[in-house]
C-alpha cells in the first residue's frame, strides 16, 4: 500500500484510482491470509 500512497502523493495516480486499488489490496490480503490459515489447518490435521 505504501507504493500506492507514494504514487498518489507524486501525482502518478488519481485519488479515485488510489481508492479502487486500496479496496482491491484489502481483498487480496484477506484472500492470502485465508489461504495461509487453510494451509496451517491442513498441516495440523496431517500430523
């Protein structure tokens, strides 16, 4: 997210683009964390 904020500050992207990408960033983080939790649970049940 820091890169997006910097791009906005330097006027490479608009505020609208920043907001859209921030929403997508949050979705991706949730998906990755969910996958990591799935892998952790899967690993724990195989022991």
